[in-house]
């Protein structure tokens, strides 16, 4: 069995694409473009005088609040160019918590599976991140703005 398949099997419900498909894409979302390279990135949240920003590979992405920055940080680390973000801002923080825990578990399981060398861990993380990025890309980011129903409950007679 390939190491990435074993990693996915061990993580089951904490597999980031599973969380994305089951808990993000099933809700009303909007698409966000992230100008990040398609690789494993270092993403850092910055608190500036102008607000909260996410810095990835010398690029700064402005974020409206900390919950959104934490949510986008996970996908910026993965190198996803477009992702869906819940339209309801109250849902972002719990999803950010769950995605951050899943990211940490991914790193811990990679450490557990590759005890032989740091380069083996790096290769496993790179292949897992590539697989996650492809799965998130396949799930899609949806529309830039969600569709709103224009009908009302009152009938006009």
C-alpha cells in the first residue's frame, strides 16, 4: 500500500478534502481566489495597522477577520488557487478550527509513518498535499457570489 493511501486511510474523517466536500461545499458558499504557488507553502497571519493579512510567498492577502484568515491559511499552505468559503460568517470559525486540527493531524501522521528520515517525511507531505490540492480542485470552488432567490412568500393579487 502506498504511504499516501495509508495516510488517507488513517485520517478518514480528518482528511481535508472530506471535510471540504462534506461541510463546506454542501453549504451556500462563495469562491475566493488565492494568489499562491501550487506547492506546500508557509502561510503566516499578520496583524497590521490596516487589518489582518495572510502572507504567503511574499504575497499579502487582506482578510476581513481572523476567522477568515485562519480558514484561508490552511488552503494557502496547500497551494489551492481557488477555494469556497461559507457565505454565512458564523460558520467560518468552527470550520477553521476543524481544518487546522486536520492539518496538524496530517503532519503528525506523516511523522508516524516516516520514521526513517526527514526527507522521507518531506516526500510524503509533498505527495499528500498534491493529492489534497487535486481533490479540492475537483470538488470546485463554486460561484464567486451565491445565487439568491428573488421570489417572496407573499403573493401579489
